[in-house]
């Protein structure tokens, strides 16, 4: 569904909520009812007409556009080119991760050794790449879904593997709200696929909590990272001890 169609769908919902029929709307904007129906059916409405209809129906156009933006389908991943671009500039991946965490510009400036002009340029580049939509006063809206993930074995994941994983696992994992588990098991493929589904549900729950806690003050939240890997694997030192290492695990 295209953006104009989504806007009109939201507008119809607001008209129904306000008990405004096409006939009533036609009278208020001095058009025939058939013309109004055709206008909605063709999904082709200039911004000036949208503003006129919203005013006639007593509906705030800002509410319609905001609801349409929230309803617009969003990507779960970036493209390969987009991920490569994030790694091509110093600090751009940092700003992208901050945006995915819904940091404000002020929070970034307070936390990292970056200047305001540098941050604004980084936000503008993220807007160009399609990760965010930059708004007035250097605010932004994410253009990716709450289920966003990096490309499997893509540029960012490869960067994390090379530079982040060791740093991440160097922690003790014994702080409040922290845990580290390494649980081996022998499973059938259907069982493994079932567990992957459960992991995806966990990722969705993390996204929900992340969204919900945005209402809290910044000092009431801390940065947590969930790093999950699940694959057919055996530690190479153990494999070397097998009687026949060529056998499939």
C-alpha cells in the first residue's frame, strides 16, 4: 500500500470517528457527493485539499499524517549498500545505533565527544540512507520497524564479529539484569527451527519493552544489548579430540 493510500485510509477512519459522512463532507467543502467519493477512490489528493477536508471535518491534519506515518510499512533490514555506507564514515554507525536506541541529539552530545555540527551532518546522512526521517529541530523518525535486525553475515555483522564480540564477552555478566548462558543440546532440525521461532519472539519482546520504556526519563534507563547466536557448532578443540573428526556432528 502506497503512502497516499495509507493517508486516505487514515483520513477515512478519522471521518468515521467524527461521524462525518461523504455527503456531509461534500456539503461542507462545496462539492458533489459523487466527486468526493471519486476523490477518495482515486487515492489522489493534493495537500491543500487534504487540509481543507481536515478543517471541514474538525480533524487535525497533523494527527492524520502522524497516524499515516505510524501505519506505513517499514523495513526490517537495511540493504547491503546501506550497511556498507554506515561503515564508510567515522562515527556514522555510532549515530545509527544511537538512533535505533531513540537517543536525542542532546543525549548524544552529552555522552560522546562529538560536536553539534558533526552530529547534524551524521543525522542528515542517515536520512539520506533511509534509516531515519530527519525533522525540524534535529528530531527524527525511524524508517525501520521495531523488528529491525542487521543483515545476516552482512557488513555490520562482520564488523561486530571482528571488533565487538570479544569486547562484549569480556564482561562478567553478573550485574543486575545481566546473564550469560551457553547451553549445548542435540536437537532435530524441527526442534531447532522451533527454538529459532522462540528466539524471534524474544527479540519482539525486547522491541516492545524498548518502545514502552521510552516513556521513562533518560536516567531511569541503561543501555543493554542482547546478543544471541544459535547454530550447529562444536568447539574446534573438542572436534580435534574426536575419533573420526570427518563424521558429521
